[in-house]
C-alpha cells in the first residue's frame, strides 16, 4: 500500500515584517533543500519539492530514514549540510548533486548531510494531512524521540527542527540565520497552498 502517489508540499506566504499572534509558533528558516522523505516496505526515498529523486545522492540520509521505527511514513523537512561550527552550508549541498557514482560514498563521508524534519504527513497506514499542526508535531516528536541512537548522529541523521513558541524568542533569528517560519497550530497540511504558513526572511542592514 502506498500512502501517497505524489506529495505536493505546503508553501509559505512571504512577509517582510515579523508578527505576534496567538495560536502561532515559529521555526528557524533553513538553508537547504526542501525534501519529502518517505519510508515504505524498507525503502527510504528522498524527493525534492520539484519532484527530483535525490535518494542515490544522499545514501546516508536515506539509510537514516530506513532506521526510523515505523514501517511507513511521509516526512516534510529540509536536507542540510553543516560546517564544523554547526552552520548550514548551501554550497556543500550543491556539490553533492549528481556526482559520479564512484564519488557518492566518498562525499557522504566527507560532507555528510542530515534531514531536519518539521512535519509528519503520514505514519503507518494513517494520513495526517487533515490533523492540526500541533498534533502532527507531537506525533513527529514522539517518532524521532523513539528512534534508535544511530538515527541521531550527524553523519546521516534525522532530527527535529527547533520549535519556538514565543515570538520574542524568535526575533533573534531575523538578525542572524535565514529568518523564521511561522506556523498556525490549528492549521491542517494544505499541499500547494500558502494558508497557515508564513515566511519572514532575515533582516539585513548596512551602515
């Protein structure tokens, strides 16, 4: 049984100014590739938001998805590579795309990627698209927390994005990093739509 034949990701409405509103939470905006990761019958697959299959290019992440403790799932998240200081390096991700087959394993060891999951769209045989984000996030946290230790290592790992419940605590992300993603707690997952998800990019200033 396939949970989805195709998954169109939920999109974010861009805004220039941060906002404070009850019923919303915040996550850091990531600098990577938006990915839908699926697990079915022991096969982990990584599909970009444009529909490209990136599984063979990132075998360490596909392996980590296969290690998750459920037979079937669909995750929404971001594929990233970190430097020694824990900062996301987008150029390193680009260098991992379409390498020669002989270099895939070497690159996976030299510049390992990780999958930062921020939504759970389906688990086992149950689709969660109509559930509010608050319930999907709770189920995602339980899933990742229950994952075996090998899933959580930096070299080919699946981890949760931080969730910030205070707008004030989210404000520093607008001065460093890429910005914030605001999510409405009661919103269902709406593929292809921009309702219930807001993107506020980093504020950049010069003297």
